[in-house]
């Protein structure tokens, strides 16, 4: 079975999906822009799983990988993809997204909302 990649795994929906995939025995890649936030979310998930299903917590740390992914930045996307080479992927949960109130371009000259939600 390959890994389940969850973009935006440190947000509210991503957190729930991460937890549920782990409880169902999947290996998970938490693809997040903010690694510190992702680690805190994973710690909270681990504590919750331990309380609810102690058997489900066995080997949890070895089944989760936190990788940096900023969908606004093409260099970050390439680096993320390169880090997955040779890794089987069974599912991708495209959860990351944003809405900007103001028109702004990213470093690649693409409007930020479009860069994250569609191109990334």
C-alpha cells in the first residue's frame, strides 16, 4: 500500500483526514507550508489517537512523514515531488487552498490564489 499525501494537513480539514487515514492503517505524508504547525498538529493527533484507540497509536510515528510544501512556490513544489521519488503513492487529498482579498502575484508572476488552488 502506498502513502496518502494530504496537502494542507495542518489545517482543520487536513487534521481530521490525517487522523482518519492513520486510524485506517495508511502511511501518511503531511504536506504543509509551516512545519512547526504541522508538528504541533501531529502531536495533537497522536495524543487524541492514544486516548481514543491505544492500539491505533502503535507505530504511529513511523507511519507519518511531514514534508514542506508551499503550493505558491514552484521551487517548493519541485523539491516536494523530488523527495517522493521511489515512494509509492496510493492517494492524494488536495486540501490546501487560499483566497486572497487583494490581487497579488507570487514570485513566479502568477496571481497567488490561482497559483495555490489550481497550478500548485
